C-alpha cells in the first residue's frame, strides 16, 4: 500500500487496519494471533514505568505498539484466564471467588465456548504453551478438549520452576504435560526457557501458511520465587531478597518474550502477526511484585490488583511510537476482539447473548479515548461479606464504587507499596485504614484511591449501588464451595506421581 507522507498517523492506522479486514474478507490468510500473558506482573515491574528492572523487549514492543492505558482484568488468575478465553465475567460462570484449587472437581464452564472453539472452524491452528489453570478434574476440562490442537505446560498453578511439580499432602508431583502425556525430560530446566523452546518446536511443526492462534501464558512471575542464578546476580544491588528474585524472574521473562518475537521472525510468522501482551492481575505484594503508584495488588479490587499492563503490537499496523488507547477495556473483551481480528467481522451478539466482552479492535487501532465500554465490573463476591456487604466494585465513567472488603481479607495488600529507596532493605509500606464498607473514588482526580468521597456524593453512591444491584441479579452461584474443593480421588500418587484428570 502506497501512502502519502502527509497523511496523519491516525488516518494511516485506519487505512492499515482496513487493508487487513479487506484482505481477510477477500479470502487472504487472516493474521496469526499471539497472546502472551505474564503471571502476577506488577505495574511497576517494567522499566518504562520507572522500575529498576530492565525490560528492554517489553519497552520496545510497547513503544512501537499501542498501549492499553485503561485496561482491567480480574484480581486473580483463574477468573482472568476464563475471561480472556471465554468472554464472560467470572460472576456469570461461578468463578467470582478465588482460584480453582488443585483438588477441585469443577472447571471453567464446559458448555460455554472458548475463543478457540470459534477460530478453529475459521481455519486457525490453535496452541497453548504455558499455564492453563481453568480446571482439570476431567479430561473434558483440559485444553485439548477446549479447542486447542496443541498443549504444553501446566494444568494447575504455582509449580516449581525447575522441577515442574505441585504439592499434594506434603508431596511433590509432576504437573508438566504435552498433549495429555507427562513431560519428564524437563527436570532442572527453568520453565521460562522450556516455554520458549517448546514454542520453537511448535512453530516448526505448524505452518505460517495457515493462521495460528498461539496462547502463551508464562508461569513467571508467580511464586515460588525462583530464577536463574545469573539473573539474580544482575540484581544483587537490590537488598530485599524477595524483590531481587522477583526482578530476576521479570528480566528473564522479558528476555523470553524477545526470543519469542525472534522465533516468529525466523519461521516466517512475524510479518502477519498481531501480538498482544497482558498481565493476568496486579503484582503480588507478598512476594514484592509492585504496582506503584497504584493502591493494592493481587487479590484486591483496588486499582493495583486490577489495572494492568497491556499492549498490542503488529507489523500489520503502520509504524509509530508512544501510542495509547485510553478507552476502557476489560479482559473479557479479548474474546470478541480476537474473533474480529481473525475473521474481519464482529460477533453477532444475538447468537452470543451471554457475552460480557465487547469488540475493542476499532478503539485500539484508532487509539480512542472513549469506546464501546463505559463501565468496568471488577467483581461481586458474596462469599466475602463485611457488615452485610459483598466484596464488590464497579467503575462507571470516572467514578468507582467499592463495597465490603476490597482486600479479600488480606489487609497487608490494602496500602501503597513504593519501590525500595536508598539502602533500606524493605520498602515503606503505608496502610490506610478502611473507614467505611462503602468507598467512592473519582479516578480522574484520584487515580491512586487515596480519598474516599462517599460522604460528599451520596447521590452518586446511590446510583452506582443501583447499577451494582442490577449485576447482582445475574450472578451465578459460586463453584468454590466445600463439596467441590478437596476431592481425595485426585491424589497423584495413584497416577504414577503425575497430576492428571481423575474423574470419568
């Protein structure tokens, strides 16, 4: 496509995207979609946000891409991953409370399609390399039965980075799989390296002549805190050992993401790829993931737990630097957005009336300040109550309402964790007491949630409470109940020391 030099950047973006969709509609191969997810990755864990952690690959990709500056996810990994792939709020599939535990008998709703189920009939190859964590009690819960042609990695969460095991009854059992079979030859190999090596095998196995949907949810930077020694040595100046190892995990992850882009180029995928990067929730303050200057972290419905790093990068888009999409976006929006990228068409909402996500592709490429989404539902969790109020939060425009306990009963996560200063081994960690069970913040004037203004604006509180009540009418029962959580039949000792489905 030949463009006049005086065409504005926005016009060039629109023309470039139009060309993609015209090509898809004309039967030209759709773009490859590569979706990279970082686990427990904090807002302040990239150097372009002022961190001491060096992340040159993420810095470059975000600078050259389009940054999602008002992008929200759930405060925990299983709920967010379900929203990514299924396009639904956790409250509508019973995942509003906690993660899916290892011995749980439930999974993400098997009657609700994942984006892979929609892309495969359109000719897409589909692969997952990394962490699943959406249920595994039955084979039908696992990736190969949920629209993925290829799977390598973990069924659960919080495995060792080197031994790839997850504990049960104080014993460690292997949780590393390739297409339903245990992987036993990776012991001692750091999982971030394993994921990149497997990505190369996949790109050789597949073909760039067919569109590929590649989901790459890395284990890093989730605990346990383990990292290659040479990366830890690079951050020996960080006196807080937890922060030092977290920095090493993050730097190693950044290197891996750079290596993935090199592999996409090496094997002929890159020039026709849309790459998306996202964290699954805010950094975990308990292991020194930082979300500064935002309040809170993983587990909380404060901004530090839910407003995360995200960007889109693609050689298919005209070149530019430091571009942002300021419109609201939620994790559930990727489902219809990926469909739009892959087909050039918007989903028919009458066919999918349950869909909570909205197609954001136009807003992304136009770098919109406003878009189709006007509100963000953070969560509604009736299993955590404070003085009769559910733990819940809703943002409409610039106003955010919080009810009940925003910290999931983790008081240590409710303050602001600034980066370490000088030679002090630990950062200052001020905690602001929660004076009310109803909090109201103006996120335009107070993005860091320092000043509760609920008493000053009772009419706004009333309006947002009414809106929250409307959502409450649609809540599905939580699957996180005692009968579903600790099935002793899961014991991996019965299956050769390997975590695998145990129910018929």
